[in-house]
C-alpha cells in the first residue's frame, strides 16, 4: 500500500547510501520517489470506494491466470479527477528533473485531457495494461512518451488502483496456505500486469515465503521459492541468485530458460518493506547483471 511514511523512510535510507557511491541511482530515487510520494498523497485523498470482490471471484483468479479481478469488477475512475491528478503529477515531475528548454516545452504542451477521456478512464479501471498500450498509441513523440508521459500516467494510475488492489491482495493471501505447494500465478491477480519485484519475507509460523509485487496497481501475491517469476520454470539447473558481494539482501533471481533476472529482496520482516522504493533502488543492479553476464560468457559459463 502507498504509505507516505514508509516511502519517506525507504527513500531517505537509500538516497543516503547511494549519494556518493552511485549518484545516478540517488538521482533516480529522488525523481521517481517524488512521483511515488505524490501518488501516495493522491491515493490518500481519493474517496472512491474500495472494490469488494466476492470470495468466489477471488478464488477464480487463483485458479485461472487468464482472469483478473479488475475484469470482473471495475475500479471506478472519475475522468475529471484523473485528469486533474495527471496535471498535478506532471508538475511534480517537471519540478524534480533538469531538462533543456526544448524538452521542457514539449512536456508542457502535453494535453492530459487526451489521456483521461471517459472511455479511457473506464479502460484504466478494468484493464490497466490495455490502457497503457492505448496511451502509447496516442503519443507520437517517443522521447516525450518514454521519459515523461508514461511515468506520469503510471504513477497517477497507481494512486487510483492502490486501495482496492491492496485490500484484494490481503484477502487473496488469506486464501493461499504458506505450506501448500501449487503452481501460482505469474501475473498480478488484480490487474494482470507482470510482477516488478519479488521479496522473501518472514511469516509468523511457517518460516520464509516468497511474494511477488505489482507496481502497476499495488497488488501482491504468494509465489514458489524455487520457480522463475517470468516464465514459470521450476528447473533448479536453470535458476540461480546473483548479487553484489557487498549486498546479499538485494539479488537477481536469474533464469537461463528465459534469460530473465527478477529483482528479489531478502527482506525479513515485511513491516516497513516498500516494494516501490526497492524497485527503484534495484534498477542499479541492471549494470551489475550485464557485467556478470559478460564475465560468464568470457569464462564459458553462459
């Protein structure tokens, strides 16, 4: 859930850690952290009722990965409120980044009403992935789309989905025993987006479990410890953790079968854990993984 205090603590911790050692990561934490905090503020002010999906609907998405909760029960997004929130988020973003005059002018010329029509608001409340694809098709300038429009839209959308997704995830978690092995969903049961990050967390009675987290809607769900969260393979020979020797809590769960590297935090107690900030922080491992792959190829291990 978007909790401003949790976000602030996590941002302060990682910005302080990376300010000298990794200025690029510190800058990303500052920029996207500002958007994340604004999303938390918008979410806190949102008066739309939390969707109460039935237990039958919850069980159905656990059994069928082609189904999502949002397809069966829309999260209502008011177009006017959404447009105002997009404009608000855009101002925060432009205040957080340094751009040249030409790029800033292009960003300031974006007409946010194009992304908040009644039909698009309905789509965002039922299928966020399709909504984001529609946004891509609406934006002719790729640079403005990638660097400005998509972050603004993504963080704003999250603010409108977070409360319902968090509530549904808590109810779904209660339906899935920690100790029962079964193939669990790869995609988010609430909105259908792929997991952005994983964490190994403690449980009161059953040791550690793995959970996947969706940064599109804020959903989370239990997952198998030894299984790729991207392609689903359980072949132990294809899976391994890699990490910087200086930090064994932040790892990449690497799969040879699909060549993916899922960011995974060995978080321990989930209290105070902020997957959104962790996701920003762990982007720094992308360069580490490229170097690791090059090393393995040179040694004939890949």
